[in-house]
């Protein structure tokens, strides 16, 4: 965890951001600038810069994030209508926050 990383600070509760769901390795909260009627971020509790930082020891974190994303979709009533889970990795993908996260 780093003090200058906004998602580290949110994930450890420093900013009082309400979590819509959480799990052992990840937290989920609403995006500040939603790009869809439902736009939730699933963010790892451990600081990883992006998906390319993930190595086999992080499989549990990444798998947990995807399961939590599906749980968020269920809570938000999106299972029948459908939803997307995406991660942006690097400049050409438009990544702006350099802490692993998935958009739901
Ligand atoms: P990226 O472009 O890195 O894939 O996505 C970063 C996302 O984080 C953006 O959609 C942006 O709106 C969101 N975001 C950035 N800072 C904050 C913040 O302080 N709080 C919340 N809830 N979302 C943030
Ligand atoms: Zn971080």
C-alpha cells in the first residue's frame, strides 16, 4: 500500500468512500465519474500497478476480483440484462489510475 495512491487510500478506508461490496482481496465502490447507469470499480486491497503486474502468486487476488464483479452485477440487478467487466492496462488503453482495478 502506498500513501500517494488514491485507490490504496480508498481501499483501506482512509477517505470514507462507501463500499457497495467487499471480499477478502478486493473492495467495490462507485466510480466518481460514471460512464454508464451502473459503474462500479473493483479494486484490489494490495497495490498492483495493473494486470501486467500480476504473477501466479496473485491468482487469488485476480480471481477474487472477478467473482466480486459478478456479485456486484447481481446486487445491481444486472444479471439478466447483462454487464461488462473490463480493465485498462497502460496508456493506449487509457489507464489513468495506476492501481489494479476492474470496471463493472
Ligand atoms: P482507468 O481510466 O484507470 O481505467 O479508471 C480509473 C477510474 O477511476 C475512472 O473511471 C475515474 O472516474 C475513477 N476515479 C478516479 N479517481 C477516483 C476517486 O477518487 N474516487 C472514485 N470513486 N473514482 C475515481
Ligand atoms: Zn495503490
